[in-house]
C-alpha cells in the first residue's frame, strides 16, 4: 500500500475520492513496464544498486509522485535478505574488539588489513568474506532475493486501488447497503467483514437486504493504525462481492498550498467517498473475498479437535435473522442431545460495541450464543467493568475448555435449543 506522502485525492464540497490514473495510457504503461524490468534485472543484487538505478530513471519529472508510488508498490513485492554465511554483527564485534589495540586505524592501511586477516582466520574464511560481510545486514546492502513480478497493466490497476485504500486510512465510518441476495452471497460479504476483524453493526433482514455500518480508524481511540490497515485491505475483498453500495465518511484535513485539492482549498471536516459493486475503475487483486482465516478461529478449531469434548465444533454457514438485525456466527457447537450453541469470535471491539451487540441479541430473542472477545483487539482504552453474560474475554488463545465451561453454565441455568 501507499504511504501518506504518495496518496493523492480530490475534494469538492462534500465529496472526495482518489486521483486515479488511466491504466491504458501508453506512456504510463511503458513506464510501468520499464520499472518492472528494472526490478527483474536487479534480482540477486544489493538494494542500493536498485535504488540508484530507480533514482536515475525517475529523475525529477512532472509525474514524480506517480512514479514513486509505483516503485513503492513494487518494493512491497520484493524480498530482501542478508546474503552472507556469517552474522555481520559477530564480524563487527570481532573486528572492533581487535581494532582497539591499534586505535586509530584511519590512515593505517596495513593495520586494518592485518586485523581483517586475523578475524578471517578466526572465522575460518577468506578476508574478502569479512570485508563483504561487515555491513551486509544494512538495508542498502541486503540483496533482492525474490521479486513477485506483475504486468504493467496490473501495476497501474494496483496503483489506483492503493489510492482508494489510502483514503480509508482517514475513514470515520463506512456504510454499506447490501441488496437482497442468496445466503451464500451474504455469507461471502459478511465473511469478508469478519475476516478483516472490522467493528460492524448490521440492520435489516435477508428478505429486504442489509445496512452495515463499519467503524473507521479515525473513530478509534486505540490501535487506530492497525485498524486502519485492516479497513484498507478490506476494500479489495469488497470489490469481489456483489450487490452493494458504499459510502465512506473521510476526515478531510485543511489543504496546504499546492496540495491535491482540486476545489481550491477547504477548512477541513468530512467528505464522502462513494462507489458501488457496478464500478469499473478498480480491480481487486485478491483471488477470493476472504483470502485468509482469522488465526484465532484456526487455533480454536485445531485445539477443539484434540480436546475430547462431548460438544462438537463446526464452521457455521448461517445468517441468523434477529428481526431488525442479523447475526453471522463463526461456529455452531452441538452435542449428542441436539443442543446447539452459536459462537462468534469478535475482531476489533470496544466495550460500547459489545454492549450494543448483546442488546441486539436480547431484542431478537436469541439466547443460545456465546461472544468471545480477544483482549488484544480491544479498540479503546475504556475499561470493561464487568464481563456480561454469554461473553468470554480471552488474552492470547481461546481455550476450548473455557468455551465448554461457559456452555455448561448456560445449560445449568435453563434449557438450550
């Protein structure tokens, strides 16, 4: 993704949006291809050599920010490694320890050579290995070991997507209106929201469609940077879903002279970035709307299978209607008697959000559920004065025994469907 200095957007009145480039522009396609070729040519070479060549290519042209943005996206596709057999820190320690005997060494070439030879004998290697490895771990000396190449058109599409993602770093909130559709399509979209651990509230019904509100990073008091990344990486997943309309409220800072505000200045406040599933400007580079699983869910499922509990844990494929809201549980837990408990593992959350969520269940008449909140993802510093019923708060990993204990407590209090 792009850093703030490379993000470009426009702002007119109460609307805002990314500054897109034309992915079919011949000049940009040529430049994108040239940059990709430079990265390919420098596989196996030090990073400083690549950066020097890129600087020569970019120069100080009028599209400098675009070029730097493309380079940032290509850098994100690189793996740099310290390509030496010996630990550079150990080499430096040995050299500096022996150099104390001959301090200073600035003009004494023979003394420097003697110390390098002595260290080389100590490490059973050639002196050249010591010279090359002394600062091999510095970023500029690390070698480009792998570059995930793409086409020029894919790079330009990725740039446009990254500009849209950069806007969402400043999102106050995002609203989604989801058209009526099948359960599988609902699950895909809600699954993407949950996979990226976004704080969300859902209104509506399966028959009428849903309105979903996602808290933005600007609304967070704690862990806002981490949450902002999650909001940004959710966008490519959203693009793969169908039947939605999006309206994101973006915090707009006062525009500096010469900035990217095409309206000629503003006093700050908020503006709205809008799009829908019929848009053609942005292309997702994800293969699916949920490209990875929540590690907390994976670990729970793995440990549950080895716990020997009489309760079985299964991934849920349901969207439960709560009247004016919906519940998308992660798991359904059953026993041999046919009793059933729904389990949701929250992503980012706040005590206020948890309280509102439990009230939704109360209004919807749902009682056979457990909410598990990961303390690491608590998004505010507001204290949780007490743990409400049907709720588990866990520190690192969700223990099956803790979940079963919560179920047993619920069973002892009354029948469960």
